[in-house]
C-alpha cells in the first residue's frame, strides 16, 4: 500500500491523540494489539510517529531542502513517501549498486561514499540515463583512475562528481575531533582536488558534501559529559561556518556547483542556517533509533521498533526472549545494543547483553511476563534494523494497515 504521510491525524483536542507515544503505556499496548495475530519476530513502523518525524524535520530545516539518507531507512516505500512531501528532494545513497537501483525511479541520487565497485561503475558508464541521475562522491583523484580503468572517458557517458570535504574540527591542542572521512580539509586542498577533476575529461564536478558528524551524530544530552560536548559543538560549528564558506567560494571559481550538502538529523538547524549550504541530509530522524534520544534540540517519535517473544523464565525476575542480538555498527559499547522499551523497566544482563540466540531481560516488570508474551525493542540506529527483517508492519493506532518490504525483503543486500 502507499504510505500517505500527508494525511492529517484524526481531529482531537488531546495531545496524546496526535502524539500517542507521549503515553507509553497506551502507545506500546496498541502496538502489541496491532501485531497480536503475527508470529515473531515482528518489526513495525507506527505511521503517526513517522508522519510526525518527517514533518518535524522540515520545520527544523527552515525551508532548506532535505535529501533523504537512504541507508538510514532501507525501505523504498518510506523513501518514496517521504520524497512526496514538500521540503524533501533527492536521495543520498550508501553504495553505487543501491544508487543504480534507486535511480530506476528517481532522478537525483547522490552516492554518499566513494565507490570502487567496478561492476557497478561499468553499469553506470554504459547507461547514459543513469549517468544523468547518479552523482558519485570522490575525495581523491585515485578514485577517478579506477573509473577510467573500467571505462575510459571516450567510451562512456560523462560521470557526475561531488567532492566530500572533511568537516571535522582540528581543535587547537586537541587535534582531530570528528569521524575520519575525506583527506581534503582546507579550502586550498579542496580547490586543488577540484582543479584536478576539472582537468580530467569525462567528468563533471557538480556538488560538495561536508558532513559534520561531531555535531549531527553526537548527542548533547546523554550524561555528565554534556557540557564538554556542547562546548565542542559550538566551537566546531563556528569554525565550520567560516571554512565551508571559503571552500564553496573557491569551488565556484572552478565549477558551477549544483548543490552544497551538509548536516544530518542531529544538526538540521545549524546546517540549514549556513548560507553556503543549499541542502541538508537526514534519514535517521524518520524512524528514530534510540541513539537520537540524547539531543536537547529536538524530540523524535519512536517510529520503528521490533517485538520479540518470551520463550523462558529462568528466574521470577528474568524473562528471556528468543534472539535479540541486533547490534548496531560503531564502537562496541552499550549504546549500540537494542533498547527494551516495553514493558518499562527491563534491562539486559551485563554478562550477556543482547544475544544472537537469546536475550535475558531483568527487572520488576519481568515478573509479570509469561512465556509467549512480547517485548518491544528500539534499535540503536535507524536503517540497520531493516537488514534483519523482510518487511515492516505498518501500524495505525491498534491496527496493522499494510506492510512495506525492506531492501532485504526485495532481495537486495547492498552492504
């Protein structure tokens, strides 16, 4: 079925009626009732929560177009429905094979990471329509060498390129703060790369991306270190505004840029305020993994969740569900584990955590759980849950109103 994210919620004077997750007991009990007829494990998307998140992000972006990060969704129906909303434009894909697949139905797909997938490059080079729809990301001329080795400039369509410039903060006395991405950081380095691209036949530079992970991907309301995080983000943000403006100015003297992309779900307000930016990227905020609970500036609705069934009771205060070890990527810390959210008060065991075959859950509410009952979890990140299931159940109130296949459910496993 088609997701109608624009459909207004039922008229009501009750805040809980339009934001049902604010009453956790009612929300999760409705989710449980909706999937009661289905065997587990069950992954579900609450349509009211998804609609809220999608529209809230457009408000936070203040009219700057949002490019949908597909890796943070991995459900074509959700991507398509989001792009049908005013305020969303284009896709930031994860890999080139994914981009080629999505470009069959979308005309603006940027690959967010450099690719050396020779088979996919050959497919892109041989398809003029795909070459007009897909933009590759580069940060090194060696990546162009790979493309030319697959298909020389005289034998293929012109390849659209965007430069990924490092948005991390090189803090005085502290060094590199942020993720390790592009090797080009300063305006002169980016300009040198751009001139190298401009001198190569068969390529056209059309865009710039700078992803400020130390701001967008770092919560500032997670615990005792929040003051340091907020200080870092303020300083990093000021530095980035000046440096990105200088980079864009330098690039516009070399190539007519079609877009300047930045940000993520966690930095929409800051990035959208940057006059050098023409679009922002977001995707995680649609489904809202629990990593995004730790931000001061916004509150996301828990749109995606999965339910596992209790299969044993080793003690009165422990209920064990089957499976559960759906750990998110990143450092192996507690925040990457799935979070049990209903019944409230459950926690994983320190010596076991979320396990491949079983996950014991302890807490007072575990005493009331019986074999066959369901426990709801939220995944740490947003898109990675889709790699575990073939489809999401689409829930409206206490009813399943449809299903949406994941990439996996469509037979796709890109990375």
